[in-house]
């Protein structure tokens, strides 16, 4: 698989060697579907540097990329899910009727990148480029130096991922090209849908620059990517609770900086949870620095019986309250939770590394 992916990446790089508008910047990785590459707009077409991530399928794995395109269109408009900027079933037969118009000093239409791929068969997907890398890269850097995220950072991560779960439960489905909005629980009585991501893991969360939202106070936003395995086959009301359990387990991984053993259960508030690795035991607390409220919410979201797990609304309320209202003194090790400490941590383990 790796040899095939590398060969496809080199092939695509060759196609862009003579592109009028775009240049191949670097490979972004590969998976079961094919490859992802980073394209950069050529400097002569604007004063800014526009980048897009392009995903191209290996021939036999095109259905997974088609599936991702399908679901990303449904959840488009969600602030904490990667934005699709364009897609095409076959570059040699584009899905648009007229040639995209090039306007001076404006971002290039991403469809212009597809013109270079006319020799390829199968779907192509263009996504926003999320500049600070994946949570997996961040994880390896922390593990190398035996450090961990502070409670305030972990709460911020959890809240972003709960927002993404809401974006899947109540898909916005806004037109491609419109700005994303913050995911909220609708008040119109609409029932949650059943979209299940099925591959929520640290490799599928990206870190981008923050915005002016108070809940992004650490200066980063965490976004969910890779919907190639998504479906809505879980059944009524199961999609949201499965997604919530998966994001809780992801945060638990970022606490113990290793895999979570979900084969053994522990009792938390009278119910069996799969988060036994991070909650206090009879012999003591495995993580003295950890906020018990955070460990508690993770444990509840990972109850073995899905009927006992919090609702998305309940999880959102508790995570929002922690992010917006808890202060450094609320935690066991306040010095690690100050704005200055978090800023230095982000600079060292996220921003400096992303610049290299």
C-alpha cells in the first residue's frame, strides 16, 4: 500500500510541474483510500498564499473517498469539522458547467487544481488546509518529552470534539463556500440523526489557529477529519452516543498518553465504565494532576451501557462551563494552567513544530 501511495503522490507532483496556478508543496500522508497532498497557490496570482489539501483515491479504494465526500457535504457548515471546498467525481469530466473564473487578487477557485489531474480516474476532494498538523503529531512530540496537556487544554479539546459530535447529530448541510458556524443543539424539537464517524482517533483530529471565541482561549481549534468510514447504520439515537463515547476515549488517550484498556470495566457512580484507566482506584488516583470533573465526564461518556451516557446537550453544558468558568486555581496544579504556561506550551509543542 505504501509503495502504491508514494507512486501516486509522485505522479500527482509531476502533473503540477507545469500548472499555471498551483504548485505541489508536500505530501500530507496516505491511508487506505489513497493520498493527501498540499497545494499552494502560485505567488503571481495574489498577495496571499492560499493552500488546499487535495485527496486522491487509489483506483480500487475510490468508494471510501466517495463516501467521505457524501458525508462531508451533509455536515458542511460545522465549525469543528473540516470544510470541503470542492469535489469532483472525475477530473476529466468535471461536475461544473462553466470554467471557474479567475479574479485578480482573489483566492483561486479550487476547481482549477482539478484541471491538472485529467489523466486520473475516480473522485478528487479538495479540503481546507488546517495549518498546525494533526493531534497525532502533537501526541508524539509530547510523548518524546514525557509531558501532557494541562486540564484547561484537555477541556478545550473535549469541548471542540463535543461540538463536532453535535455537527454530526444535527448536520447543517450548508452550501459549499459558506462560512462555518458554531454547532449548537437546535431548539425546534428536531431529533438527532444517526451519522456515526466510526474512525475517531488522534490521527483524525487536526489543529488550526483559533478565533475570537472565548472557548478557543488556548489559541487553537480542534477539527475532526476523515469521514471515509462514516455511515448512518447504527440505528435510532445510537450515532450520537457512539460518537460521544469515541471522543471521550480520545481525550482519555491524551491524558494517559497511551492506549486505553477498554476490555476491563470499573464502577463509577454505580455504573460500569470503560474509562477505568483514568478514574481513582482503591489504591489511589492514577493522575493526581487531573481535574476530577474532567475524569468524571469522560467516565460517564464511556459507560458500557450507552443508555447511561450523558446526552450531547448535557455533555456540552458541562464542558462549556469548565472551559469558560474554571480558572487556574480550580485545578490541582495551578501553575500549569495559567495563560502564560499554556501559551508557552502551545508555542513549543504546536506552533514551533508546525513551522518546521
